[in-house]
C-alpha cells in the first residue's frame, strides 16, 4: 500500500549554471513531483524564466528558511560567502549537498565549515562525479543511468540524499565516510594509474631512444636528422610492442604463481595489474604513431630494401600481412577497453577479447617484427650495418621481451592444465576406490 501521507520535501538549488540546469532536467525526467518540490534561487536582480515547467524560482535568500535540502551548485570559492551570509537562516536539520570537487587551491564544503567553525554534520558530498553535460542530455527514455556516490558524516542525512538522488534517476550508492578523501577529488585528478603508466611508458621510450641512437649513429653516412622520422618510427614500434607485452605480463604472472601457491600476489604485481589497461592504451597510441610514420615514410629511399626488383620477398609480404592483422586486433581490444563497451560485455565476451584475441594480436605483432628481422639475425658473416658497434639489431631487441612474456603465458597454460589433470586423476582414483569398497562390503554381506 502506497503511503500518501509523506511530507513534501523542499529542495532548494543554489546556483544557475550548467550543473543546476542538469539537475533540473533530471528532476523533470524522473522525480515524483509529489515527494520533492525543487526550487531554484534567484541570486541576481534580473528576472529569469524557470528552467522548465516542473520547477519554480523563488526569491533568494528567503526561500532557504524552510528548505529540507539545499543543493550547492556553486563554485567552491563561493561556499564561504554563502555560509557566512545564510547559515543562520537554515533549519537545524537542513541537509547541505556539496557538488564541488576539491583540489590543492580549492576548498570544499567540509573544509569551509571547519574554517568557519560551524558545527554542522548534516551535509553530504554528491553529484560531483557526474557531468553537467550528461545530465543536460539525459532523457526519461534513456536506458543508461548516471551513477553517483553519496558520502557524508551523518548516516541519516546520507541516506536521505541517496533516496533523493534515486528519485532523480541516478544510480546512487552510499559510500563509507572513510573514503571521503578519494571521492572529493573525483573530477580534479587524472588518477595515479594514468600518471604511473605514462611515466613508465616515457621512461621505456627514453631508454629505447638512447639504444637506437647509440647504435645507428655508428653507421656509415649516418645523418642526425634521420632520427626525427626514420629511426623514431622504429622507436615507436619498439615501445608499442613492449607496452602491449607488459600489459599482459602481471595477470599472467599472478595466474602462474597461483598454480603453485595460494599466497597473495606481491605489491609489484598488483601495481602492474592496476596500470596494465592504461599501459595498453598508451601502447595503442604509440602504434598509431608508428602507423602514421610508416605510411609517410614508405618509399624507395627508406624502405627500398623491401622492394627487390619491384616487389617484396615472401617474408616481407608476411610481415606486412601480420602487421595489418595485429593492428586490427589491437584496435578491437582498445575499443573494448572503453567503459561504455567494457561494462556491456558478459564474462564469455570478456574472456574471448582479453584472452585469445589480445594474445593473438601480440603474437602477430611479434611475427611482423621477426619476419623483417630474423634474416639479419642469422646471416653469416654478420652485417656491420645491422650489428653496428656490435649491438644487436633493433628488431632482435624489440622481440626479446614479448617472446619472454609469451613463454611465461605458455608455461602458465601448460602447468595449469597439468594441475587440473592431476586433480581429475585423484578424484577418479578416489571414486574407483570408493566403488571397490562398496562392492567388497556387499560381498561380505552375502
């Protein structure tokens, strides 16, 4: 039975920017107008029309007096002014909703209350992890829900805001207060994973740059300007394949360790798992650079060695084919990494894409390099051009780490299947022994 005696709660939204308009749109699309009355303030002398037909505009600050919930859709620098001028007007149990994202030079509601010495626990952080554009474009027919975390010191206040957010059509979650510091920076940080992955890939690129530069600078008739395109193209390819290989290594190592031990993985492997997706996406960027550079440079001057008598040899043809196939598979896995795609996949689809498909992409990429490089690795005597300064060729060095990662994967698969077969054998032996015991018991009874 529906309870129609519930008190109509007054929600006042302070602010008239895009975020306020977004909340008004969410209210229009989803909210039960008999449960919440959404009112917008009029901070400017100039009259302006309501955002839509379902909300009203009331004089400011008089409308704050009887508000049950006040949504502060204002910049962080305006919070202090708002509290100084209007806190005395608020009801004792009025809940303040903070939409700001704090940073080093921007204070949120919690810090502002502390600075002003105001003892008020009826507040919550919410809606700061959703974009105003998403809210403005949302429609009542939209199947996807916007998600928001609600966090605050007073559990009852947080629950009321969670209920209010759900009434507006959000997928609202009550976040523990000990996670507040992570939530308050939601929109003002790119995330430590991106930082670590970027630094890792830049360091990798610098090391590769040094190796290639030292080696090729020893060749006869070397020109330094060729580092800008010809050899940088090779650096991009090397960085790309190492990045993809690294993104697959931590998960493989954890599975391999679990074959022998149930102990938790080391911190370095957990760190690797946390940044593997980001490393893979940055590696995809290096792949794009390599493709663009290769297309621009492909010609007789730089790649004439591929066109003997006007056509390519079988290994060069195979190298180009595997390059195209590998690129297509890596692009597919990159698209699958997008949140909108990733979240829509089921377990079987995820296992296929980030199992056989991504490993196939790495194998094909490795074959692209090896088809080009193996002849120069094995030729006798060694060419002083490819083995300049006695240093291994770029194609050989670019293949070492991916080959190691694929060897680890193969080892993990083989050992895992051996362990499974042993377990199945033990189970079958126990079943046979149990059956023999039952038969002997029946014979004794006879």
